[in-house]
C-alpha cells in the first residue's frame, strides 16, 4: 500500500482523467449504434417522417441517455478541476463511476424493450450509483485536502458541493418504479426538483457557515 501511494505522479493523474474521458466518449458512441441499424430495416418509399414516427421511442431514448452521460461527465470534469493528484480511494471511486457509464448504454437498450420488467428501476439505480460515486469523490477531497488544488475557492466549492438531493430523488424515483412498474420513466421527472432544492441547500449551508464562530 505504501509503495503504491509513493508512486503517485502528475502523469498518473493525467492518465486517470484521460482514461475516464475516453471511456465516456466510447459510451456516447455506443448509444448511437442501435440507431445506425435503422436504415437497414426501412422499406422502400419511406419518408423521414415515417422513420421518426416509427422509431421515436428509440430516438428519444438516445437523446435522453446522451444528455445524461454528458451531464455526468460535466459534473466529473468540474469536480476534477479541483484535484491536483489522487490516491487509492479516488482511483477506486473512478472504477465505480466508469462502470456505471459503461453500463448505461446497456440499460438504455433495456428501456426500449417493453418485455423487460422494471428496466426503468434498473436504469435509475445505475444513475443513482453514478451520482453517489461523484458525491463520494467530492467528499473524499474534503477529507483529504492534500489532494486538492490550493486556493481560496476550494472552501467555496466544498460549501456549494451538490448531488445529494439528486441522489435522494433518484432513490425515491427508483422505489416508485419498483412498486409501480407501469409508471415507466415518469418518476424521473422528480429530478426537476433537484435544481431548486440544491440551491436552497447551498443557501442554508452558506448561512450556517457565516453564523458559525471563527
């Protein structure tokens, strides 16, 4: 363990981030593969409108999952901007996060199959684990300050760190999907509340920090 920790380098950290970016890029590419098969299944004298109408669920699923992975990567990017190095825990948290990214195209494909029960709950569960791993990265940085870039903005970033509300809403949505599988992906609409609730939570944290002594 000690030997592993002593071998940490800036190059190793860059390779970790580069590898994560490459995995995300591949996952985004895999999302479009089912759509690439659509032209082979189209008969003669078919209009673009017919194609969009017939394959609308698959197209919507692609765009939603593309946006989801993009948002997850964007949050990861913002978190890593505050780190200057890594340790074993941060390394292993990346394993968990990247596993969820790789699995997302698969669970997205399951959503498109109406014969697979509770695929929506599995999809939400994968999202919840992905967000939890990002939250854990930030929390670990707060605990191990030597991993973070020095600067006055670190305290502000840690005070404004978000994700907990989104995670809890996803858990609630997953429970609803498990109990009521006929709700499909509608429970995900609960995530609309995450923005306002995260801002409220950040405001409360700020007031608490201002009122605390010292």
